C-alpha cells in the first residue's frame, strides 16, 4: 500500500527594502535535506509576496520530514549579486497528514534568520512535466494515435515540445526542460474515420489543457499528470477534424 503524507503550506514575504519583491528568487519544499531528488514542490511568490506549496511523499521507505527552503537576495551586497541568501524552516510534524494548512505568517526578509547563509549558489530545481494516459479505439485497435505537447495554446513550431505516436494504448510524454506557459496536450487520431479521409491524412483532434497545479511556468513539473483511459470513439468537447500541422 502506498503511504501518502499530504500537507499544505502558505505564507507572505515582506521587506522594508526597496524592490524587495523583485529580490525573491525561489521557495522550495523538500524532505530531509536539500537535494534535487527530494524536492516535492517549488514556486516563485506572487507580486504581493504570497505563495502556496503542497506536497506528499510517495516513497514508503523514506521518512517524511519536510522543510521549507527560502532563497532570496533582499539586502544582498552588490558584489554578491550572483548568489543568494538562504534559510530553512522545518515543517512541524503535526501538519503532516493532518489536512490542515501550515501558515508561517508574514516574513520580513531584511531579518537575518537563525541558520541563514549568504553567498549561496542557487540550484535551479528542474524536472520535466510528465503526462501519462491510455487511448483506445475498440472498433479499430490499430487506429493511428498521436499525442503532442505544446508549451502554450498556440500549436506553432516555437511552442512544440514533444510528440509520441502510440504503438499500443498507453503513452508517456514529458516537457524536458522547456519553458511552460499554459501547456496543452493535443490528441490526434483516426478512430472510426472513413477510409477516404484516412488516406488523405486527416485526423480527429481534441485538446487537453494541463491544470496549473501540475506545473510551474518555466521551471518545474510538480507531479505527474495522468489523463486516465480515454475511448477515442467518443466525441470530446472542442473536437475538430483536420490535417496535422507540419512542425
């Protein structure tokens, strides 16, 4: 049985320093120690300094002891402009698996917090957005099925990330290190299409928009997005019939 330890965390940053909101770089949520393998969530604060993080541990063999790691450049000396200040907040265990939000309050980044370090090289925690699912056509199991991932709703070559032609029903596609604005998954197939349209290279096509909580724009895939098992005999909202764009 998979053991999950979900929790939710919110906060607001503030500073007396001018342009303080522009100095905040990253808020990361990891467990046990600062290691890219252990990151479970990460974000940049909104313009008002607020942020929200959530996470869960899917590794039953690992004890979940989450910590909040904050990188910023508030009050940083100009000669250290390429480095960051960093401090860590341990998430109290009572908030793990409690369905309660841990609000750390409003933090003034002008303050030098216990254990804070200067001159830290910021490690960009990146991992690709991964999308999985199954597509099937009961009437024509060998019907052509193609999935394409775009970084934004415009299906243009500069937004194209990846493509997979399915040999079976399941697929696995990821964003690699592409910048993600409003990513979409485009599903094209020839299930239940007349032969004359098939030979002309025409496809039925519909789009799935990736929910924002599965990715962070330009940086981080927060968790895998599974679209489930879809029957291609159904007509999905917004479905069109067209040839594939050349990319």
